[in-house]
């Protein structure tokens, strides 16, 4: 499997560059979750990072890879919107 060095912004991994496995399309996953075990043996705390564009080139405006940004609210859960579902 191929990996890509990806920068992390904010949170406990701020400023680190870690290798992240990329999928069949060549993109890293949209969300990256880091479980941190509790010191007292309790449940682990999960820190969530959202994938964002790392930047754009000056001349053509082409995207220059990906970065992960800390999401303190956690991973947003999405549900499919079926055409036959009632509005909420």
C-alpha cells in the first residue's frame, strides 16, 4: 500500500508529519481518528482530524496535497438523505 506524508494542524498532533495510507484514488481518508488511552485505565479519548487542502500553487491554482485539521467537536456523523424520508 502507498502512503503519503501528511501534516497535522492543531490538537495533540500539531506540527507533526505522519505517513498516512492512501486509498485507490490516491487520497487519504476524509477523517483521521487518534485514540489516546486514559492514564487511569478508563475509556480512551478519541481525537478527530478532518482532511483539508494543504494549499494551492501560485501560478495555476493547483492543489498541493492534503493536511489534517483538528476538529474539537469530533467527527460529524452523516446519515443518508433518502427521497422518501420525512423531513426532520
